[in-house]
């Protein structure tokens, strides 16, 4: 008979609630009956060690947690800049915590790599404070990234891709994903966060929640890059109602970067078209999405919050309802990891300085598929 694991029932309940699951959902993901889990939570029965290990894995928690006397204090590794109105958001989900930890692990490896390369600090990191002129920060970002004020030459999808490439070329890691690691059963909740940034003189990075509508990610990208320019790390929801000083400032910089006030306002005022047509005209003029135009109009008090929110929710619903598969796994892996980071890891692995096993772990792929991943980087 298998030995029993004498777990703490109170900790088991905490682990389940930490994952945002009721008893039925937790039992389902753990592959056990609801009655069995209920008995374990009351302490009337104990799982075997194998059952306890599978349970901890299903609840996305370390196995050792089950034997603690009290729940551990799990602090966010980054400042929480999110607010809803003037109130802080609820306790972060385990999915957010794991995503931040994974991103910080990758940054830590990359930082060691840069130290080995005798890399110099990036001069634009923390170049400004949050009391700087918004237009000055946006102009400096354009200069560093090599991006001019746009006139509709390209689509916003191409613009987003080129902005990501420009940020990476400048030395910023840009990570994008809508799931935790490679686990498609753990989608990230856009209602919880849209992105986060870590400002570091050598290895700054931003993370964009790809579960958001694609047209909304453009604004989030610039918002998170603005955090790098003012030396502010933290988790963002980029909400128009956010009252945090850093978030208000980075929202303003993103708006000015994408649609400069001196150009946008006269064009908006001069248009005699109805709202949908006016938004479409300006989206083409600045080659951004219609949602970005609506966001800029809202920030400049040209439309009300209800109108903006209606457009955003429609965009997000259309994205979620759009049919299609997950795309090329290895191309997606490079986006999740940041191409700059992936190139550094692959270079070390293929030269023999880094074990293939460790490279695969860092990049989230099987060691035998590293060359496939490298091939995708060159396309």
C-alpha cells in the first residue's frame, strides 16, 4: 500500500483558492473525484505522495507547500501600478505571478550574458522623470527607435512589428504571450493586466499580454517602453481610469508618440465626417488601429469614456471570436522569448558554451528542436 502524504488541509484549500478554482474545478484539473478532494481538504483522508505531487502540479504550486503550517507570503516581484478607479486591483493570480517569474529568470540569464560581453549601459534608460514634458519624452523615443511621425504609409500591424524590431535593436527585450509559458490551458487574463516593464540599464524588457486585442497591443507596447525611458518598473493595465502617476504619464507619452497632439487635434476638429468615418480617416493618416485613434480622442477629451469603452470591448470580442489556430509554434516561441534573447541563448548553445538542455529550458522548447527555432529567427 502506498504511503500517505500527511499534508496540511488548510494549505491545500489555500492552494486551490490561490489558483482561483472552486472544489469542482480543482478536482477536474487534478483528475480526481470531487468527494476525494473534499475529504483531503477537511483532513478526513490523506492522499498518497504520488497523488499529492500530481495535485500540486495541477494547482501550479510547489509540492513542498502542502506541508507548510501556514500559507507563504507571495509578494509580487514587481511594483503593482494597476488600479481600478482609485482602488488597488485584487490579489494577483498565480498565472500572473508565474509569468513574471519566468520573465525575470530569462532576464537574469541575459544580464549575465551581457556582463560576459562587457556590454555598456543603455543611455536612454531612465533618461527622464515623470515630471518631464510628455512631448520631449515621445520625441526622444522616436529618435532612439528611428521612428518618424507616420502618414499612413503602412498598416498598423506592420507598424507594430517594426516597433518591436526597433526596440529590440535598441537593446530592449520585447516578450509577448497570451499564455503562461507553453501551457495553452493557462491563458493570461487581459482584465488583470496588459503588460509589464522592467527598467534596467543593461537589460530592460517589456512584456505584452497577447490575450488582448491585437489593435490594443500597439498602445500597450509604447506605454511599456515609456516606462523604460522614465526608469519605472511595474505591472500595467494601461486603463484610462488608472490614477497612478506613472501610468497617467506613460499613457500620455504613448498617445503623443502614436498621434502627436499638434497634428491630431486639428485633423479631428477639421473633419466633418461622422465618428466611424473620422476614426477610419485618422487611423489611416497615422497608420494605427481605429482603437488607438479612439483612445487618443478619449485622452484628449474628444469622446467620452462610454464611447471609447464600447469600441474597445467590440475590438476585444472580435479578436476572441476570430477563428484560427495557434500559428507556428517556433515563430510564436521567438515572440514569447524576445528575438534578441533567443539569439543570445542559441548562440551560446550552438557554440557549446551552454548546454542544449539549459538552452531548451530557457526558450521553452525541446533541446532537439533548437535548430528549428534558430531557422525561424532568420525568416
